[in-house]
C-alpha cells in the first residue's frame, strides 16, 4: 500500500478504536499510549478491544470504553465483539495485534482509517486488514513500537505514564499480607514460555541469599497447576521458606503487592512489565529474549542479559546478526544466567535503593 502522510483526527468529536487483546505485558505497554491520547486529544472517544483476562488489569482506566474479547469462547467471543460494536463507526482503528485471529476480529471494527504494522512486523495476512502503516523501524522496544501507532495521527508519545488504578480492597489485602515497611523482594518465577524459566535450585539460591540479608521474600504466581508445582519445588529447595502467595492474588492485588515491594525477581513475563509500570526495580532474567526489545522498559540496570551469548551458542552468530526480536527458546538457554551474576544485580540494586540489609 502507498505510504500516507500523517494527518490528525477530525477536530472536535472524534472516535478511535484500539485493538490489542493480549498478553498482559503487551497490554501494559498500551497504557502509556492511552494516557498520551487522553492528554493530547481529550475530546477523542476511546474504545479498547481487550482480552477477558487483560481487562481485569486495565478495565478501570477512566475515560475508556472497553469491549471484552473472550478468545476461549471461539466464534461466540467474536460474535460478542461484533454485537458490542454494531452500528458504530470510528475515525480510525489502531490494529496493534497481528495474529490471524486478531486480523479476523478487526473486521468487526468499522473505521475509515485502519492503521497497522509495517511490512517487516506483519504476519498472518495483516496487510489485508489495514490501509495505513506505522513507520518501519528496527531496534525498538515493544512499548515504543506501540507508541508509534499514533504517529500517523500526527501525534507523538513524549512521556511514558501508566498510573494503573488499584482499588482500596487490593491495597487493604496487600497490607494484611505484607504488614509494616520491611524491605520486600517478590519472586515471580514462571513465564508463560516455560523455557524462559530459571532452574529451581537457582531461584532457591537467590531467595536464600536475600533472606540471609534480611529481606522479606514473597513467592507469587497465578493459580495454574504449573505455577503451583514450580512454587512447591522452590519451597522444597530453600533453606528458609518465603511467604507463599502463589495463586492467592489477583492482577489488582499483585499491583498492590508491588506497591509494598522494593524489587522483583522474574523472567521475561507479564509480571515483569506490571512491576516496571509500578516503579518497582526488576531483577530480570534474560537469555531467551532480547531485553532491549521486551525487558523492563524504564530501567534495565538490574537485569542479567545473556541474549547475545545465547545467540552465539544456539544460533552460531551474534545477536546483532539475527532479526530483531528473535526468540532463542532453546532447552537450557536460561542456564546461561548464573546465580552469582544475579546476586550481584541484587546487591547493586539494594545499594542503589539504600536498603537496610544485614551484614
């Protein structure tokens, strides 16, 4: 399709539909774009088609009309979106998800302008469902790529702000679990991509080190059988058990736990990006994915980055020679992240925060 010059939305009463249904981390990256639109074009009516789970995190953002897409419902989920949007037409659609299911779902949105990804980041016939594209760039963080969706509207994101609402109930629950002001480390050990997870004994070693230094350590995770099994394995391997809240929190309660914590240890995952949005320092475990693309957006000083080493070992070439965003999800890739390196990041972060630790 031809490249079109950027042009603003119509003045006055205009409408914009955002299609980004999943996943938790990516939905978190969309929130600053919402904040930018609300600040720069406050008269624009915003509608966001979002996943059922993801809505539990962002669905109370003020000034946004949410339409829920339940992918587990199959055709009924698509039908529900069509019915919710029946009779509505938008000035523009920001089509921010390229999977075939999302491309088909976008047909429920009637919009004059359909803004999607550039050719290099398109797949599953994405180009057939759009009539404008974002600027073609490489080397961008996912959040910056999503922010570029407003550039065809003659806007630019110059500030990154989340301020995801957290209800009083969630804060009260978190205060019951973590009373006082003890320096707290959350450990969220599981990614939705199992190959990104660290070894149990390595999680245990870092937990033991943090506990010995006087930190309150809290194990967190969702209610799935896999997360429960991983948590149990870690609990069996540590010398002193941390507080175990696995399966007990919700997305909002997790945000409230973050508000009472100094750091989080986690692989590339949704909780990593929620923590970054909450201003919590991230001890990130990176080898299977490129932290410059999908790591904690605001501060990566406390991450261990083995992505280039993984590329050389498993793909036979440096990371600079492989396509941006390539995932190196090979068995054993996370073994490249050593315990002593992670301990070093923990200590550096604790010193930066001036935490009153033992020893």
